[in-house]
């Protein structure tokens, strides 16, 4: 396995942190860096088209808390880490747009799945399912 950049989708849930643990394992095995990406979906529908990367000074409190927690874990594991917060509207679109951008050079995507099942997925969609089908890089879904 010769990965250079592993993108981990982070929303602060225990499932996304399980995904992070799996990404740490992959990074240790391959010498890859981890890019932690959080989608702040409190923006307008227009931002779903642009999905801008927010400067750190514009991160909301919950995004800052998530990224600080992850940064400490990366330092403990001695893995290079870069935190990215996207100001968007729909997590699946935001995360896939970031991953599919050739400038970001994402080799692997890791996402934790809540596994809400068919009834919830029918009404709310599934971010992990969307990323699995739309991303160009290989996707690992951690349950």
C-alpha cells in the first residue's frame, strides 16, 4: 500500500472517530498524511455549488473542537495532519467535491457510517453511500 494522502470525513460522532482510528492504521502502514475534512452545512444552498474552504478564523466552535481533538490524536500518533473545514450545504456533495479535486491529491477516503438503515436513508440520504458512489478515490466505510 503506497498512500500519500488519506482523507477522513469528520463530524465529531463516535462513528467518524472510529473511521479516524482506521485511517490512522492505514497511515501508519503506508506513511501517509491524514487530511481531516469537516463539512459545515449551515450555509446557504448557493454554497453547495462552490463549497469554499473556510479559513480557520471562520470555523464555528464545534468544527474547532473536532479538529483540535483530532490534531492531538495525530500528534500522539506522529502522523502528519491537515484540517479542512468546508462551508457548504450538503455533506456528501461538499466532501466528494473536495476529494475529487485533483489539486487535493486524495488517494483514499475513510468515512464512518451511522448505518441508520433504509427508512432513515430514504428520507435523509446517506453521506457515506453518496461518497462511495461519487468519489473517484477508493472509499473505506467503517461501521
